[in-house]
């Protein structure tokens, strides 16, 4: 029996707005949409990763506060972390943590996406 990655499924208070964020800020491409004017699900391709962003039903609880159990963040590799951080700052997206040199050849920073999704950008090399 074998397993392969298929998708990442997020819930959002506003699926359309979250999808716009991932498209405008991270270059995700919308590949599908279910529902009407207020979609029940938006499907994106983010660097080869399929993301389902589902409209959360009323009464859905808040996102977990890191550090937490379960999925802690989405990690996205970039070529130039300093240029990426400057681009995010220019768009008014605050970092949760500045650039950290974890070890030689690995630099990371975190920012918060829609609905409390923690996103790591990392540069290897």
C-alpha cells in the first residue's frame, strides 16, 4: 500500500478573500470554485501544492495558537528571503518573526496568513 500527497484543506471565515490573499501575495493560481457568489470552496495551486479553501460554517472555532499540536505551519521555499521579507513588508503584511539563521544554509521567517494560518518562508543554500 502506498500513499501520496493530494491536498491541503483549510477552512476560512471568507474563502474568496483568503484565496485572493494566496493568489496576490504568494502567486497561487485558482483552478476551481464550487458554489455561487460566496463560494463554498476555492481550489488553488500554490507552487504545485493543491489547496482547498472551504467556507467555514458559522460557529467554527478559532485557529490554534502556535506552538500547537497538529499542523503548525505551511513552509514555502524562496530564492531570496531578504527580498521576500521586503516585498511582504511593502504589502503591509507583518512578520510574526524576523529572519532567523537556523543553521548554515537555512534561513527562515514567519508571517500570518488569513484565518491565523502561520506561513514560513525559508531559504536553503
